[in-house]
């Protein structure tokens, strides 16, 4: 869009803010507010960040965010918008998890904004080694400022009944080459030929969805493979509790949140060592499932499934132990405590707070 059109759209969007802003209560008395940001098609990351900064200021009526601590999800555009709209005395934290940072930094303005962001924030948190590696390579002068923190995962809702056989496969993610979904379909066809009771649900959108749908038809697997497209997160969690095995043959992951969610839902996992998962599952690989090397063929996936199924049938997996270990690392309470200690370093720890409450009850 040209500049006058963009300005007109933003003005109209600002007029609609009053009816679009809805406050939703969440945990701890906090409120969640969604507000729409009009974004011109094809806008570069730097301009998009300036855009979010400006429209957040409009939503706030020109006043700063009234909070002593501000936390933003991803550096651009959210982190920049939060930083520019925070109070002068606010402590601003940013958590970065984006797997496409190299693409972001191809935009010179975005790279400049990110450099300033890293310099100005109180704390900067990366969710995995891959994110840290990219940022340290791009901004070596800020390397010591980059801390590590995981994404939080809920372990509170168990599946209705435990997995009894690894028949129902599930993939959740983008339909792109990077995720290895072509090899997944071919591997499933090989395993389905050996066991026709197997099914596969491929959830997600992307440029490969149509070619994969056509390939499924070519393989004669229409009755065994579903491609429902993109679905809400809550529905995806329901699918995890209904399926038997999460298969995720990605070529690259910064963390692998879906993998942890799958184990939290009581599913074994068949995943690649693609950066994040081998760190996420460190020490519990055999208890949680099977890890594969990243290879450009279907056989390494189908062979991995055969090994995993044999181990599952022999009872050598220990999902309860895997869940316990992951909850201690990535559960909401664990991650919340890490954030709390960063945000309020002079406040008592969780153990100290528990001890104070116990003392008050005596």
C-alpha cells in the first residue's frame, strides 16, 4: 500500500480500538488484552516493528505501559514495541524463540533495531542453543547478555487412557521442506505396507500441503492419512491425547515445544536430532521415545519406528519418568519461578515463600 492508504487504514484501525480491545482474566490476577495491528502486505521486519510500536502507542492513548516490569515475546516486532512504550523506570525483558532470525537480519533496519534492543533491555532470554548461536554470531558484542530460558509447557491434563500400541501417528507443524514432511509421508507408506492398521494425521499449513495430499492419493493412502490443515492450539492438544505417537522429522528446531507437549500428553516421540530436541530430551531420550539423525531419506524414519515399536512392546519406555523430568525443566511452575527471580531479584525464592506461608499457618 502507498503511504496515504497506510495512514488511512491505521487511522480507521485506531478508531476501532475501543470496541476491539477485550480484557481476559488469566492466572495470578493478570489480564490478557488482544489488540489488532494493521500490517501492510510484504512489510519488512524493521518497518513492521516501527508499525507495532506506533500502533501500541495509539492503543495506550500515548501513555507508557503502566507496569514496573514488561515482558515481550520475541524481539521483533513485540520486544521493540514494548521497549519503546515502557515507562522510563521499567525493567524490560524479551524472550526469543523465532527459528527464522537469519531472515529477520537480512533487513538492515531490523538488524539495527535488534542491536539497539539487545543493548537497552534489562534481560534477554533465548529458548535454545540454535537461537543463542544465531544471535551470538550476529551480535558478538552482546553475547554475554543473552541468557537461556525454556518455553513453559502444561503437564496438568493427562490422557484418558495410556497408549497401548503405536498405531496412530501424529505430526503437528508447518508443511514445509524444513520439517521433513515429505520423508515422513514416504516412511509412513513403508510402515503402512507392513501394518495396514497404522494411520497418520498431518496437522498444519504450508506450500507442501497440496503436493502431500496428491502424494497420499498416489500412494493409495487416502483412508489412512488425514490432512486437516491448521487447527487451534487447544484442539491440537486434544489430538495429542487421542493419538499414540508423535513423529517430528524436522531438519532444524530451536527448542521443540511440540515434542515436549506430546510427552506431556502421554505420547512417545519419534524425532530428529535437529538442534533443539536432543537438548530438550537430554538424559531421558530412551524413556521418551527414539531420536534419529537428520538424514535425507524415508528409511531412517521407518527404521526408527520399527526400533521404537519393538522397545515399546518390550516395555522399555518410561513415559512417567520422562514427564516428571520435563515438568521439572519446562513446567509452568519451573519457568514461572525462573522469570520471577529475574524480574524481582530481591524477592524471596519459591522455597522461601513456601516456608513463610507454612510459618504463617503454624
